[in-house]
């Protein structure tokens, strides 16, 4: 921070949070990647204490891949608990679990609502509910790719949303046929089928402009752009957690390897929430230093503003500082 011509100094100090809780989904599936996506930004930020919670399976065991991911990152405070109760434990503390300053990580609807309830007592990353994918595609899109990517999110949860918007009237039927063909090879085919039946949608529009207008209203977690010139449409996208451009940038690339975080805003909250980053685990403090010369130059203006607001003690705080 450098002083201005009058010797005043204004700035910000960025510091890591002291203690955070990371929620890693489990139960019906293993998510070691969520350990990485939660913990790595926190470690890079400099967080000193990271408490991890994850639900066990029906046998009371935590998935070994999840534990290996935690071990690789040096996490040694791990609790075998999930659901809303895990969120409340992190927020308020128990005899075993110390309270945290912030809770991050995706979960089911109960986890999301619990995070909403404790917000204010602690900070949260976002309200990350059931997974979503929206694909904008034109006649150049490969129906097999579109079908596979819609199902890649549908397999998460029966509440997951998979939406196709296209200006090609033939594409929905082609994609539907591909879904039926590919479903037989999927281990979670029943979940996929139910999610698509309840929350899937094919929308045919006249133009790609209309498609992106709808996409911005939906503000999806994942937005794939499978059109002839995907880069040319990037400027039309206002609201999306993550944007995947072109046929060789499917959503799983972002889930596992690309680098940007896969913990993303859902349920339309991409209108105002952002993905988890290192900054998620930082806080800022403003720094203000006024020199005697700098103070004298502005004291009259401060007094006027304070008196306009009727805050005479504020004005007095300035007036008593006479030199």
C-alpha cells in the first residue's frame, strides 16, 4: 500500500479464514473429486484448520477413494457424518466437532436447506442443490454427445435437471434415440431414467439468440455450447456456473481434470453466485490511515455529511481533532 500525495493510505488486507468445514457427498456414490475441489482452494488460501464431513454407506463405511483423496491432501480431521445434521454440527459445534467459520461443498436438498438455515451464524459458499446441465445445440451437434452429456448429470440424483435447447427440430428425436441406446450400459440407469422423466426437457427454438436468452433465464450450473462457432456465442452468456464450449469440452472434463472448480451455483443462483475458488476461503479487511495534512483537507466535508444525517457525535469526532 502506497501513500497518496497527502500521506494518506487506503487499502485492503486479504487473510485466509481460520477454520472451515467441507462437506463431501457420499452414501449412494463416491465423490473423491469433491474432496479435491473443496480442500485444494482452502489449502492454497492458507486455511489452518479444515474439518471434513462425509456420510457413510449403508454398512457404516466411508468410501476408501474419498479417504485416500483426503490423505493425499493431508486432511486429518474427518467425521463420518452427513446430511443436515453434519451441517448443524459444523456450524454450532458438538462435544467432538469444533464450530467452523464457513461451510463449503455440495449436497442433497437437506444439506442445502441446512446451509441456508445456518447462514449468518457461519458463512457458506453457496446453495448448491441438485445438479443441472443445459445444452444449447444446433444442427452440427452430435446427438450421441448430447445424449451422453445430459445423462452425465441425470445420474447424480433423481432431482437433477437436464435440458436441451436447440434450433434444430430434428435433434430432440435423435437425442432421445441415443439416450435409449446408451442407457443400457449405465450402472445408474434407473436414476438417470427417473431424473430425465421428472426434470428433463427438450426445447426447440427458432434462433440461437432465443436459445441463449432462455439459458440466461435458467442460469444453469453447467452450460454446454455445442454449436458451429461456440466461441462466438460466449459474449451472449450472462448467467452460468461453468461454460463448456465445443463438442470436446463435456461437463466431466470440468468435474475431474480441467482445473476450474466443480462446486458451482445451482437452482438459478448463477445469477449472483460464483464457483468456489481460493477467494472463497479468504476475507478482507479495509485499511485506512489519514495523515494530519490529509485529515485537515477533508474535515469540513466529513462534518457536513455527518450533520446532514443528524449524527452530531460523528461530527464531533471530527471537530475535536483541531491542530
